């Protein structure tokens, strides 16, 4: 059970009383009468064959307040798409599947490419972006939630707590980020947040000085959580990265467009476990190695847009400061785990820090060498301006695929 401590520049909403899911859902039913709610589920077809998603679908089947569920389906052929339609058919809510490899969606993507506003690479960011577009075209929701499809410890209370701050018309929040402890099978997880993001932010604060953006990111207890909720109006104007910087990119865009007074984080689970990525020390294009580079680049880019000037020498200083800070934190994590009867392999933790330190430098060098790189997918407001009527065609394509 969480404490009531408020730290940083955003609101933190705790789980103080373990309120029942039925009680939360009763409120959400009332809220949904004036603020209809939808859910976005970005999924790979392979997740339909795993243990997590079936349980998620079973839990969602009991949710009484959702107006619509949008499922983004990646890496699926025609036969697999038909399988997916049957797989999700048990959902009682109105639901639509975006078959991203289908001929209709591919034709629309080609239109975007012709205008040079298509997502530049495949992945979760592209999937989420198209789902957001369909949600806007559907016009059935005032509140949009999103979570991953690989959550092994999922229950519908997690969704209720995530949506509550934005759906409640008595609250002013336009965006809420979920947080939770990363504990599974007696081990302390969450390596990228614990061993990369937190010490990197602390190092940047030492090297760059007080910075509102660093303070903002450091206010989030779990900035890499894939669960967030937002008003539908927020969806139109955010630009999201197509790489592993998605979560950091979304936080950065929300801060760019809104006051921190309307941004919150909410405790959604006492335990959370999902599919674990490999470290991939030998291949920087995969796993946590790729993730650490993309996240570091996302942070450096945002600091640069705030006026921070970077050089190779400054990145060397950031790397050295990060390394010392991360090693000190390992001691804290180890002691915390030991006191709670959890396991932490200190050797593996230090190996991860060594890899992340190298990748921080790699991210810095890429940032300096390719200043013209465009990391963000254009906002849907820009698409509407460049291609009037595109959202209507997107809606029609999805409806025809699902017919």
C-alpha cells in the first residue's frame, strides 16, 4: 500500500484504502454518461498466442463503462486477422481491430508517405498513432485510455484506477500516467527505469543545472509505464516518437501543451509483471540496449528544444556522472530488496549500468551527428490540415475491414 507523499510538480494519486473495483466502476459508469470512455490496445499478433492477452480480454469483458475498444494489430496476415476478429469477439463492448498490414491500411499509409507525413518506422509508436487516429475519427469518446497487451498480472481494477482521474468531471486533469512497483517472481524488476532513467536525470541535473523539464520527468515514479489516460482533445495535438522513446515522448508532449497542474500520476497496481526484454549487449538494435539509446535520445532532444547546448565533451561528463550515480543507486536497490525478501543480482545490475553508460554516449553521438533527424510522427492536427478528409477514409477502411 502506497503513502500519501506528494513530490515534484505533478499530482500523485495514491491507493490509500484499496477501494473496491465495483465501487470505482459505479463512479465511472456515471462519469461516462457525460464523458464517454474508450480504450486503445496496441498488440502484436504473437500476443494473441501468449498467456497475458486472453486474461486481459476476460477481464475487459466485465468492464461496464467503455464505449469502445480499439485494437491495433501488428504483424498479422489475412488468416491471422480473421483469427483475431474471432479472438476478440467475446468483448461485449463495441470494438474495432486496425489490421495494420491489411491492403486498406497500407493504401492509406502510402497516401501519408506521398505527403511525407507517414510514421517512419514500424513498431508500437506507429500502431498507437493509427489507433489514436481511428479513435478521433470514431468520435465516440471524450476520454482515451491505453495499456499494453502483455500484462501478466492484469485485472480490471487497474484500468478503473487509470481512467478515474481523467474521467471524473470534478477533476481538472487532462492526462494521467499509471505507476506501480515492478516486482515479479521474488525479484526487483524495472531495470531501465531504475538503472537508466532515474540516474540519468540526476546526472543531467548536476551537469545542466536546474531545469524544469528534468524536474518534471523526475516527478514521475515510473515514467516508462505504458499505461496512460487522456482527454480526446489531447490526442489531436501530441506528436509521438515511433521508437522506444514513446513513453518519454508522450510525457514531453503533454508538458509542452499543458500546465503541470492538469497532469497526474496514479497508483494502479500493487504488483505488475509483463513480457521482459532481453538486454542484447551484442546488438544495439534490439532489446534493452536499443531501448536505452532511444530513451536517452528522446531526453537529449527535448532538453535541446528547451535551449540546452550539448557537445561531445558535455556528453562525456554526463556519462561519467551517470555511471557514478547509478552505481550508488544499486546499493540502495539491493538493500531495499533484501529487507523485503526480494532478489537482486548485483553483478547483473552493474553489467546493465555499464551497457547503459556506453549507450548514453552512443545516443549523444547520434544526436550530434544527425541534427536533422525527425523523431516524431506528425500530430493528427497536422494530418487533418495536410489531408482534409483523411480521418473519414481511415474510419471507413477500419469499418470495412471489420465488416
